[in-house]
C-alpha cells in the first residue's frame, strides 16, 4: 500500500510540473504585446513592445530640457513609468542631410549630458534614423548637412595674429570638460611640450550638468566618497551653478599647470553660456584660433565619442580639415569609449611624462572645501581616472579615420 501511495504521489507531481512548464510560456506569450507609436508632431513611427496593454503605458511629447539643448534639429521625450518597454523608432529628418544621429540625455552614473544611442542607423536615401531604445527618456537628433558652410563665413574678422608665439605655431587643444585634458589628452599635451611646442588649452563649455554637483549638494550618494555629503554639517553650504563651474575650472587650470602648460595659455571660452552649443559655433571658435595662430595644429575629442559635447569639437575639426581650412588635426578618444571606438593608435608616455599626468590626476581628488576644492573630477568619473592611472596612455586618430 505504501508503494502504491508513493507511486501516485510521484505521478501527481510529474503532472503538476508538466502543466506548469507547459502553461508558463503560454501565459508569458499571451501577455506580450506590441503597439504602434501614436501620431505625433515629428511624424515618428514605429512600435513599442512590453507586457500588458502597452498602448496606455507611454506617451511621446515635447522634451522639457530647454536649457540643455545642443544644436539639435529635433527634440522629443518618450515618457513612461514602465522602464521595460522597448521602442523601435523610425525618425524622419530633413532633406539634404549627410548624417543624422540620435542622442539620449543621461544624468546618472558619470557626466550628465547627451549620449549617442547605440542601436541606430541612418538611411540617407529615405532620410530616416532607425533606432531601438529601452525605457524611454529625452532624445535629440543632430544632423550634418551635405553642403557645409564656407569656413570664411564662420571666421571672425577681428582676430589678429598673436605676436607672442607666431614664430612657433602652437598645438591647440579644445577641451569640452574640466578633466578631459588629463583623462584623454594628458599624454599628448606633455609630449608636445617636451618636443618644444607651445600648447594652448581652450575650454569651450562651463562644465555644468555634472552629476557631481548633485553629489556635493547631498542629492545623490557617491561610491567613491563612500556615502552622501551634507553640505551644511560639512561647512561649505549649497553649491550653485556658478560656484560649481568655477571650482571645476580651478581644477582644470591646476591640472594643466601640472602637465606643464603656461597659465597664460589656458583660455576659458565658454560657448554654452546660453545653454546651447552648435557645430557652427564650434567651427567659428576653431577658425578664430586658425587666424590668430597660422600653421597651428588642432586637437579635439574624437567625432566618434558617445558624448555629444565631446564629438561636436571633433566633427568641427574634421569638417574644417576636409574643407582645407586647417591641415594638422588629431582626435582623441574618450577613456569612456575605448572599448567602442577602436580606430587609431595609442601613445605611451616616458617616465617623466607619466609622472606629470599622475600629478594632474591627483588634482582632481583634492578635497579642501574651505578653498572651494571639492574633488569634482573623482566625484564625477573616478572609474575613468582609475582606468587611466592603471594604464597611462591616450588613443588618437587622424581626421580621415
């Protein structure tokens, strides 16, 4: 009798297991749904996939990030509380466009800003971006026209040749944020200086929008710091945009001088004071320096970088190089993009150069709030500093790559 009961028990368990295995995928398959993107002012089409009635889980609407626009031709937001939704988008762009790229605004993890969407392609024949994104967010489309403006129309008419270093054409480094000069260009800067070249460093944004500002104001925690700041009990008080930007720029100047750049060759040229940064504005800045320093070589972040505020300077140099307005160009890949952007080659410092790059990096972890020194670089991108210090190299490529 015990054997019979045991046999029946085993049979029942097997049946229940079979039923659950059979029914679970079916229930999942039934709950998966797809819905078309609703009609919208940008004529974006496509589908959204998820569980349940996805048509009621999202909206497409104008973006509210007005103060953070950056030369976009189209801006929108996909809003949803369900972050598991997957959107397949067909985004029409204006005609006569050579290239169009979709960026999403990201404000967590490291630097806040617009970053290139990975899964996308541009169909130049149909003037459409085809992209897949997860979870929604704020998006912009940046386009590149087929016919570029004449560099002469962008060049200032008042820039005179510099009498100080006209006899030795300098190397001019265009820097998007206060830390990029050390993380991605530090080796190159020291090598140019050691070769007898003058180096001019041009910061072209105010560095606003970093997650580090929220961390310092106690609005977010920091894994590098090991907790959450309290600006009141720590004695430095709330940090507004101007104070934050000034503190970042102080870090930049100190780091550049550790690399060996002269104080008078550190130029602060904020193109984002009105919250915008366009490709033409960037080209105009480059042309100003091209007029002032004939024969100079020009350096910027790579046009392939995922960060829009990085790639816009690289694209400006590439365009002007192709138009023969400038001749000597090198582009540097962000440490954050080394696994994604593989063109070009690495440059390695000698012992003296590596030591100067290390000292510049240490500037960005200096904590002295009474002197408005807040270790902003390490609060923002400590993993990039750690990666760079473990392997002090830069990756550079030509404008044709």
